[in-house]
C-alpha cells in the first residue's frame, strides 16, 4: 500500500480550516499541526501509486487555504 507524507504550508491563520478539510478525506490517516518551516504534516495511504498521485494533486492541493505542499513518498516502513 503506497504511503506519502505531505508537508503543508497554509495561509496565515488558516491551519484549523485546512485540518478540518483534510480530516474529511478518508485517505488522510494522520494529521499533525507542527511548528517550523511547515504548518501541517499529513500521512496519506492509497491502494496504488496512481491513486496516491490523484489524491495529492486533485484532493489535497485543491483544499482552500493551502499555499504549498512537499510530498515525501515512503519507500519502506520501520518497525
């Protein structure tokens, strides 16, 4: 099962709005509000790499108040 970690920058003060929107997507398994360069970190699971691409490009990047994303594709899970 392909997994990605998506690092998200939001518009200032819109973090809660973005978290609410992301939590409605069934493929988003975990969401964290973080401090630092990025505002939110989300873990995404999908059935195929093609559907993972669609989730990121068509669903996540279209969430209102997201300014930018950086996607990390997981190559191997640790214990």
